[in-house]
């Protein structure tokens, strides 16, 4: 477990810091504090299984401050067994926590619309926003539901406390300081844990007939307004041979034409994210 302990000074340690500001009254409800720390501990415990796997990392309380009630948490990174210090490009658990807090605020309690791997990072888009997180942190978040449940518990604990109007996470990682602020609305939106299946994009391939609502003459743009199962959709056509013949004037279409197509339907949970027509069978 990533036990949160009183801070002890020592040598050969790198220290990252997180100050949590519970915005609102100076005093804090014990239930709010304990549930928030339990959620935080659960998330950090899950992250430690995927990042800094060779380091000796503990999380310790440095101080509890008056004002809007703040707690300073220090991540103490010691030496690995072979006496080499933690590599500079390694992702610490607190750095991972920072990325996930950004991600959850970006998603705003909704499943992601797209997940794309770009080199050592994963770009996740949802609720009109995009955020990039490291591969290690993404796989930890995807594969260990304890992390998501822990972060949701923090939001739930603070959002149900009438004396709190938000929470601020102030990170100091490798001397780089930045803050993530959750308003009351943010806390309410992120207070429920997303199920694991809601974080994976699924593809279903079908053969069907679609009607044309509007002919698209703009190339290379290939998105078309179509009628599918009685409703209007926007679909991307990637059948290059058909598109080339259409552009050359070899295919005559109008707003009443119908086409038999092979189509991929991408969904996240029960939400359709996009339609992609991979082959025009006839038109």
C-alpha cells in the first residue's frame, strides 16, 4: 500500500510535493478529510504498480495548514536497489496523478470520444476537450479500476460537504509548479467512477443500405450526410476507388439516391462516436 505517513527527513531523496487546498471554511469535516485521503491513497497505490516500479517511493504528510484547510503531501523517492537514482524521464506516481486529474476534468464525467496513441503519449478527447497523458499512466488508469474509484471518491467526498466550494491540487514536481482546480460543478460531474468498459472504443462492422441526404462534392473531404435506419448521420467514406470514380463523374448521385455499403460503427459504451464506410458495394 502507498501508506501516507508523517514526513521524515533523509539523504539521497528526491521529493515531489502536492498541496491540497480544500476550499471553503477553515475547519474541515472529519468524514470529508478521511474519505478524501482514502481515495487519494487508493489512486496512488494503483499508480505505483505501473510507474516507478523500481523506486522506493512513499507518500508522507508534511503539514496541515490553516486557511481554507490545506494538506501538504510529499512523495519521497529513494534509491533503487542497484543504487542508481530514479531516471529523469520516469513518470512518478504524483506526476501520474496530475495527468489523471487533468484527464478526469477534461472528460467531465463522460466517456472518451476517442483514444489515440502518439509516440510515448496517449491523446484522449472527450466533452469537447483533449488531453495528452503518458502511456504508462493511461494503461494504469485503464486496467486498474481502483484508481478511477479512488479519484471519484475524492470528488464525491468534497462535493457532498456543504462547507466546501471546490478543491485545488497544487503540484510541485521536479521544481515545476502548477495547479489543477475543481469547482463545485467539476466535483459533481466527476463524483461517479466511469466503468472500465466506458473507456474502450468498440468497432462493429455491418452491411446496410443508406440514403443520401446531401451529395459531397468537396474532395479530399469525404464526410457525407446520410440517412441510416431512419435517422440522419454523418459518415466518412474511405473507399478510395469509389471516391475517385465519383470525382471523375463516372457515378451519378442525387439527394434521393441509395447505396449498399460496408460500414464500421465506432462506439464508447452505448454512444456512437463515428461512422466509417469502408466499401461501397453498389450505388
